C-alpha cells in the first residue's frame, strides 16, 4: 500500500497557482517549473497585488510565496488572507533558509 502522505494530488486539485515573489527571475523560474507540470500560473510582485488577485480570482487553489515575502510578515499576512477568502487553499512557502528542524545544519 502506498503512503497517502506521499501521493501527489491530481493536477486539477492544485487549480490555478498564484506566485508571490518580488524578484522577477525567481518568480519566472518557479512559474516555469509549475507550468511544465501543466498548471495555470499567475505571478504577482507585491503583497498588495496578491490581496487583489486572491479576492478577484476565485479559481486560485494554490498560493506559492517565495523569497523575501516568505521570510517576513508580508507573506504570513497574505497566507492568512488567502486562507480566509479561498477555502481549502494550499499555501507553499519557499525560502533560502534550511528548515528549523535541522537547526540550520543544511544552510550554506
């Protein structure tokens, strides 16, 4: 029997993906990777733009918060807002730090 926690959800369940990242090169790289897996992706550069798109685009099912936004309060505010206005939204944060569970041992 396959471990349920490791199964990937069907593509349709991830729906429209909104990527919040200030750095255009990073946002493009994340978006390109997601598109190679057949996902519809939209990019925004600021938390204010993310608030606008989340409120106006009910098809968003996944929010990716990357880079500086993932490291600070702005990303947390956007994630909190997304969870309020988009029931069941999947929030993914990407940053350059190793997870705290590793005590920074994996950091460069």
